[in-house]
C-alpha cells in the first residue's frame, strides 16, 4: 500500500507539473502537410537559395511575417510591422536585410518581464557551383527547418490558447551565413532588456535523424551552464531525449546565432551574456551547404514530433523557477561582474 501510495503521489506531482507548463492542455501536433508546405516553400528552387540581399530574401521575410501574424504574435513598436531592417556592411557594399520579430506577452505579473527568445536564421548561400547539374543551394535543413520550427512553436501555442508566464520573443534572423549579422544586430538594437533574457533557444538543422536517431537531439555547449541538467529533469518519462556525447558540440556553440546572446560583451577573455544554445538533430548527414539540402530528404514525422515536444519544453521554461547559470569560467551573466 505504501508503494502504491508513493507511485500515485509521484504520478500526481508529474501531472500537476506538466499541467502547469501548458495550462492543463495537451500539446497538439501541427498537421504534417502544413509543415511540409512551409519547408518546401521556403526551400523551393524559386527561392534561389535565399542569399542575403536578394529579392527572394525580401519575399521570405514577408512570408515569415505573415506566419507570425497568423500565429497571433504581437509586433514590436517602432518597427516596420514585424520587420527589423538593417544593413550588412561588406567592404564598400551595404546589403539591405531584415530580421522578423514578434512576441507573446507573459501572463505572470513578475515573470512577464523576463524573456524566452526563440530564434533561427532563414538565409542561406544562394546559387553556386553546380553539383550534378544542380546549382541551387536550397537550404532546407539549413535553415528552413529551424525557421519553420520557430513558426511552428508560435502556431502551436496559439492553437492551445496557452498563456506563458514569461514573455516569449520569436525571431527569424537573416545574415547568419555572412557572419551572424542579423542576430548581432538584434542584440545591439534589442526591443527588450537583454539582461532579463532567461534563455535563448536557437534552432538549426532539424529535418534529419539518420545519424543521431529519432526522438533524439543535442544542444551546443552543454557543459557551459546547467541547462542540460534542467532539460534532463524535464525529459524524465518522455520519449524525446537529449544526447550530450557528440564531440563537436563545443565548437558548434560558436557557429550559430546563439553566440550573439551568449557573448554580448568581451572583457579579459570572458564573455558576458545570457544563456543561449542551439538545438540540433543533424549530426553529419552529407548535405550541409550542398545543393542536395532539399526538403524531400526530411524525416517529417520526427520533425513534427520535435516541434510538439519543444513547444511543451518552451512553456515549461516560461514558468521554471530554476535559474540558468553559467558553470564555465569563460562566461558570465550580463551585468554581473
């Protein structure tokens, strides 16, 4: 009887915890056909590889802005709708570009002034040297997959009519392929106070699972703070699991938009910033920066499941009371000496 009571108590506690993260509602899965349409559109040949400064990038930004609006996101004041315009300076050239931003205001009177920032880049490298007659580097996995995951999380929360405790900011960045320019511009001209960011969740390359396996993902820089520990606690009893045995995770931490949040300032070889990590399911599949990075090779069932899972995790983070703290002496929280 004691064992049965203990089992019931644990189950009840788990139900209360998961109910709190979603307002008592089960996280739904987006229709797979909808996800396929999004990714196929953003990575189609007509988008010509989404090179920064191109007409196709302007079209992509407007398309993403439309999806943000459909998901009920609010635009920030002082912008062109959902668009944050800026220039990428390269030599004598100034390339016009735009980030796409929106947010869901938090519902907790205190926590609403803290932020979860969900990000991905939507640019790629355009048209280059042909391989087997194909010269369009579509960038389906890199990074239409991440961009559509950002949209997918926003849409899912809207479908649920969930009310996150912390404010959630959604951002699609341009300029990543030219040196993390869009996210750097965002952090230098942020519409929110960056010291109040609880966590940046950045998405990259989520369409494949051949190497890492289904329902498995990794985060870059897992040894730099206690985020992995918090996630592993959340993942107990869940199908999706975090893998932390991949050798190149430390290097990849510095190669995507999360680093714009983690390293806002540098002083005496120490980076001052807020915790930011990239979530990835790719682990060496041979399509990175190649013309065969196309949506037809995706595992859309796994991709759909990840968006469903990460939405629940995001809502959990909006009310999580455990602070995310740097554990590496190479990083410190912004504003703390």
